[in-house]
């Protein structure tokens, strides 16, 4: 019999992402990174892309990182991670690296640093098969620079560069499916997580860490500032995203998908959209259209799971 | 024992990289650098070089991976040219302020457009202010030697700066030259294993590459500026040690018949061989012409140049790049700056030569020397002239 017991005290007590960082009130990244780092543990090196996480956690002379951490540029989280991984491999082989055990390399980037400017570097690193974990901290726009749209911004959402107006609905394109793109590289582990399901998050990140080779974890991370959301609703909105099918939770192990959170009946999408003023301009008609798409995408996932590919 | 062999210069370079026992190579193929990465790939495949070769998907990732590898404490090598250097340029600037002692060989090639695979210095000049130590080498032998020299300088705890070895694309990379190879055993303790001062290591966490507020950014840049100037003393020290051990003596500025020269041709890189032949010829004809070859471009040897060039009447600076709408060639601008405000400066003429591999002949250097002497007689200083232009 399979018994899954989850209790907060079963998580490691140690904190590797320290408090005192400069993230906004209610930032999904802070909540997520704390859990991600608990899963990664102390024997981890972080390669961080430029973005919200980097800027709020590393402003000299302060740092929130209790593990080795490096930032080089915006589009380089995966390629810098490649270099670190190769270096440790070579140095451990030659007996010249102080740490003798396996070291976890964690690349951290936002949705812009992943789905837009960093996509090529990520694809290269996945294809080359480096042993590392990549987390995409997806807050669905360039929040650090002031809420500009990315290819990960959902259809219809307002942002400063996808404004709504007489001739615009807001974001004109559907959210780029990064987990599917990464899975298409044939890597051993892909998963989606949100801070509303903390044990699921830690569980999947532990798996990501354990697999040999590249693992990609897509973190759905609400941004109260950019989504025009009450900062007390971060976790609640993340939960609604899962329960409405807007952001399904699943994992793809060696190409085989498993939907890890299956609401008995999907809630109406409007319940997820209403608290966010980035969707406030949408008509009932627009919401219907988006819900149709969300449901069809969700059904596709279930079908894939059932058919076993 | 050193071995004297005839060898393609790209292979002589790779041989030195192998002997340096590098840990990580990260590179992307681009003409005319390809023979270097091909040779290194083979060395790794054969087990002759125990390194991780990351065959990245772009030069941008090549330099980013080098940063990661170097930060983790690996001796790191890459090589590129032209468009590749431009693509990685963003990270080239970052590597220097992060004090990562990466060594990069640049097979100098012109920049598009129009597309050209042939050599000039426009690629490296676009990265002039990237904060790297920059050597310009002129022969297979100096290429081979400067790989060792570059690592020794870059990894010195008083320096810790990335270092670029510039060699002319095709005119140097693809020619076969006699080279005395330094074997690993002969290297001795000239190049000890890299001992990083700071390293990405879970046993001793460190935050590298943080965000800098205006309150400390200027200080970070000043620190970089100071260490770059200070590196000159260490470069000289390493050249001296190299000379003692291996019998080949290098200097930041090398001279040929400059002592009594009225006209001095100044050049950088491979074309100085042709310039030297031209000076020989002119000397035989009784013309007082000399040659200066600049081997170290960053930190710029302004004092050496003032000392060497001051006694001459006219200086003919040969540039292999143009600063469009600017004062001429970038090398000449630097030399003019070096003399500005000093009394007794010679007349400085600027010639653009050898763009995109266009051949430069002995007769061209003769023409340059003659033309420079004519320009002195003009009342107004002349702008730059392009040599060999078809009208």
C-alpha cells in the first residue's frame, strides 16, 4: 500500500534562501524559492539569470543565498550552469575539487529569461544532457522591468506592452508551452509546480534533483504587483489556477506524463480571473473563449496521460 | 627537449592548450577558428587532453559556460572570431569585472556586412574596452608561447583577468610555420595548476556577480581599472621568466631598426612580418625607416611608445579596422592620445590596410613610408588614408 504522509515538519528545518530579501509583498518567488532550496539542500550551486529573483536577492553587499550562487547575465542561466557542471566533473575526476560528493546545479530564471531571451541557451543545455535542474520562475511577464509582456503572458492579460484598447484585447497570443518544449528534448524529468501545493513542489524538486541529466521544473508563481492582485491572495490564486485548469500540475518522467492534481470538476475560469485586475477589461465573451481553450488543453493532458505518452 | 616542427599555427596553439592541461573548453565553430576547435576535440576524444569539451549552441553560450566553469575553479579555454566575438561580446565584458581568468584565442576576422571570412582587426577593436588583457601575436612560435604566457598572467592572484590572444585569421591560423614546441615536461613550474582565490564550492558558499547599486558601482569599476594597469608589471615579469626558461624574449613593444629611424611604421599582428621585409629593403636603399610591433594592446603600453617613437620625425600607424565617422583607425587614435600634451611628438600619419584579408605587399609598406614623409610637409594634419583602395 502506498501511503503518502505530508506534514510541514517533515521538510528540512534549514533555510538556504534567507529572509530579508527585497521581493514585493506577496511575491510568489520568495515562497517558492524557500521550498525549492529546502528540496535542493546545502550541496547545491545556483546559476541565476538576471530578473526578479536575482535583483531582489543579491544586491551588493547583501545576499539571501546560503549556498554558492552566481549571476552572469539575463539569458545565461542554463549555459553558466553547463559550465559549472562541466568544471566540477573535470575537477572531481582530476581530484582537484574540494567537494567530493555529487553537487546539485540549479539554474534559476524567470519566464522571460526562459521562454524568450534564454530559450536558445536552455535548449542547448538540455540537448547536451548536463546534469542540472532548471527552474523557470514564471510570473507571466517581465515584472522586474515594470510588467512588460513575454511569450509566457497568457492570452488577454494586460501588461504595459500588451495594453488593452479600442484595437487590442491585451496580450494577443496564447502562453508559450515551455514544459512541452523542454519535454520534446527527451530529457528525463519535466514537472509543473505552484506554491499552493508546497509538498507537491518539494516532492517534484527532489525527483528533479535525483535524476541524472537535465530536469526542467516550471514554477507558476503569482505576482501581485504585475497581476494587479491583492498580495494576500498569492497562494489562493495559485490554487485557483490549478483548480480551474489554467495551470495544471503534472510531471513527465522519461516521456510519460502523469497529471498529479486532478480536480473532480474544474471550477469556472472566471473565479481565477476575477481577483486579478490584469483581466478586468475582458468581456464575458472573451472569458468564455479563454475557458474553452483552457479546458481543451486540460483534456489533451488527460488524454495523453491515459494513452501513456 | 623542445621539438622544432613544421606545423599549422592553429595546431601549434592547440598543442599549447593541451600542455596547459585545461579542464574545460567551451566553444562554437566559426571560420577561421575551426581548426583550433577541431584539433582540441580530437585531443579530448583521443584521451590526450583530460578536459570537458562543451560543444555549445552559440558563442554567447560559449563565453557564459566559460564564466561558469572558471567560477567553479576550472582552467578554461575558448576560441572564436568575428561575428562570434560580437555575439559573445555581452559576456566578454562581464568576465573581466568578475575577474575570471579565461583564456581566449581570437582568430581575427572582419565583421559583416558585407559578409567576409577573411582577416582584419574589426572584431577585436569592437571589444577594445571589454577589460581583457589583449596580446597580438605575429608568428606560429609566438602563438604557441603566448598560450602559456596568457594562462600564467591571467591566473596570477595579483591579476585574475581574462586574457585574449589575437592571431590573424588565415594569414596566421592556416599557415604552416616552424615552431619549437614546449613539451609538458619542459614546462616545469612555469605554469602551476590553477589555484582559484574564490570558487563556487558548497563547502564555502559565496555570492558571485551580484547587483551593484550606484553607491558601489564606480568603486567596482575603479578596482577593475587599477588591476588592469597593475597587470602590466606582472606581464613583464612573466615575459622575463619565459625568456630565461625558454630563450625567447618578448616585449610589449618590439622594435626593428628604430634607433636612428626618421620614419617608423607601427603595426600589430601578422602583417608586421611583411613590414619587416619592407624595412629591410628600404634600409638597404639607405632610407632611415624603422618598425614597431605592438604585442600588448591592453593594458596599452603608452609610455613605451612615447619613449620609442619620440625621436622619429614621422610615425606611420597601420590599422586593420576603421572607426567610421571617427578619427581614423583605433590603434592610431590610441597612439595620438598617448602623445597628446607631450612636447616633441612626432608627426602621426594613419593608414588603413589589409581589411578583410586584402593582401598587403612589401611595396605597400614602402608606399606608406614615402607617403608619411610627404604628409609631414603639409600644413594641416591629414586624415587617415586607405591603402590599396580601387577607385
